[in-house]
C-alpha cells in the first residue's frame, strides 16, 4: 500500500479542515488512501491492515488532543511517518463551528504534499539537493 492517511473529522472548524485536507489529498493522488479511523478504534481488520501495510503513514490532526495519533498507536503500535496538526503546525484557531477558511485548506494541503514528497525521496537524492 502507498500513502495511508488517518485524519480527524472532529466537531470543530479544525477537525473539519483536517478531514477536508485529507479527503482532497486522497482524491488527487491515486496512491493515497484514507483509513477509516473508527475501524482502527474497534480493531477491525480492514482498518488495522491498511495502517500496518502503509508504505507511508500520514496523520492529519485537528487539534492538540491528538486523537488520531493515540488511536493508531494504541490499536496498531505504528507511529506516523508524518504528523501535522491544524492549531500548532498551521496556526488555525480552533472554534466550535463546522466552517473553515478554504485558503487554509489549500495552504495546508500543499504543505502536506510537500512533506510526503520529501519523505518519499531516497536519502541519496536528498543529499544531492
């Protein structure tokens, strides 16, 4: 499996933003897939196997509580290869609303794409750059 993304879809602007970013990444890249986080949380094989077989595991958190990271770690033992969080990493102020700035969505999606590309670059290529 290629890039697997576990994401928050929480009940706030930051959770909705995280989910929207992850969904767009999966839509735009054939080798990116979303994992159903509730399936991981109930130890469903489809979720566990997807996380365990990921070449690169990306976790997109909505806020500093880090629910996704905790669920993935507790149920699979796997650490993320890339983890981003809307508040600390991108300065998005969390609010109990379901709307978010689409400019934030584009900016964050581009940054995560860059991080994934860098993580997929072989070490020798990184050293040449």
